[in-house]
C-alpha cells in the first residue's frame, strides 16, 4: 500500500531552516558567555528570543530526518540510501568545509583581531590550527555544517539499528505505546545528550531523536492518538515555554533536563499542529522545500559577511537586526538561484 504524502513534514523542515536567519542574527548579541563570528555585546532580549526556540528547532530537524528516512527506505534499498546520503550530505559537507566555512572564520579574525592578510594565508591558518572548534578565533571549525556531518554519521549508524529492528516488526507495538510513554521519551533524549557531546552538540541525543522520528513519529497511529491530546499539549507547550523565557530572562537558568523536556513537548505539538495546518502543497511551499537545504548550507557565511560590513555602516541595533536578517535572507535566496544554474555547484550543495 502506497504511503500518503505527508507535506507537513517538508513544510516543518523549511520553516525551521528559515528560522535560522533570525536566530543567527540574534547570535551577534548573545549573552551565553561565548562570542559569535561577529559579536557586538550582550543583549538580554535578543538572547531570550533565541532561548525561545532553541530547545526544539535543531532537535526537530533530526526528528524530521528520521521520519524522512523511514519513507525513503520504503522506496530504495539500504545501499542506494547510503549512496544518496553520500551525495546529499557528505559531499556538501566537504564542499562547505573547504569553500564556505573558512570565510566565516576569516571575518571573525578580521573583526576580533584586525586581520588584514589574504584569503590563501587564512586558509592555511584555518586548516592548521585547532582550538575549541568554534571558529570565532579564525581556527578550524565545521561551523553550522556540524548538523550535516552529524546527520551523515547518524544516518549510517541508524541503518545498523534498522537492520536488526525492522520497522515492520515493531510498528504494531509502537502504535499501542501508552501516551505517557510517548511523553516520557524526553528522558532517553536527555540522558543521551551526554554521549558524544562536543561543546553542546550531541551525537547521542540527536541519534535518539532520529530513531524516535523513524519509529515513533512516522507511526500514523501514534500521531492520531496524540491528536486527542492536542489541547493539553498546546497549553503545556505555552506554559513551559513562557516559564523557560522567564527563568532565563530573570535568572539565566537553562537546565539540560528542563530544556530537553520542553524540546520534546514542542516537537510533539509541532507535529500534530503541522499535520492539521501545514499538510498542503503550494507553489511557495514547493519552492522552499527544494531550496531549504542549499539555503541552510549557504546562509551563515552570507549572513556573517553582511554583518561584518553592515555593523560599521549603522550603529542602531534595531536597524542592524532587521537589515542583517532580511538582507542575508534575500542574498541567500539570490545565491541559491545562481547556484541552481551551475551543475558543479548544484551537486556541491545537494541540489538534485
């Protein structure tokens, strides 16, 4: 039986990726105790706005990837799936690491250290200096492409689990899973956060999210049963999100267990809300569903370059935020349109 196309999965993905424009713009004023490639000092309000979405927007992408993998493996063999992952993830990661990310570190050196050397000299520095992997000092970093690298590794690791625990063998048990157990899945997500954790980026946590997406969130019966609790989940989501914002704004509290609980509740609400309100296809959604992945790859380098030059032109914070966020979005979409026309770059950024 052919699976019905679930457009809300694609729509949730592109909306989440587009959120990175304001999130990475606000990072220029973060108060997390770390810098950014361009950093203008602490701003509590903008940092709190990042905290508002931070518990769920990257975890959601890993969960969505797990759901998508379930449907992809219905149509292709595991061998073809691996080849596709290499083309879609590994090649764009290598391209971005060599061509795009060094420019982000270059602008960080220019901003913080007044570096005025050439790009070739900086490239050599970038690939021969290891520090904390942030890249804010100009040294080596995977930058925002950590997500692609993690997803590639997790996709291959998950195939081992899928081989020994086929979806078809467990689907009837998952469909009957008590809703309380579904709610409590944030516990293994939280516990695995500490496995393979690199500066807050956790392979363990995202591996669990991917598998939960594959086995649980792709299960129609689980989603149908969750829909019965839509009102409860939505109210809970609003309460815990407001509590998180207040606790962070007033006390700078951001506990791991609390954040993972909020993140999981948010993912559940977004799934059932997405199914109800986003399960349709339009010209707009079709465009950004195709564009969102290359936009992800391209966006941060463009945003940082624009920020480097614009912050010297205008000193008003509100104007800076609006121009960097909107300007980087428009420039990234324009770059995507150009990249689509060049076969080499199409493959390099994962365009089919």
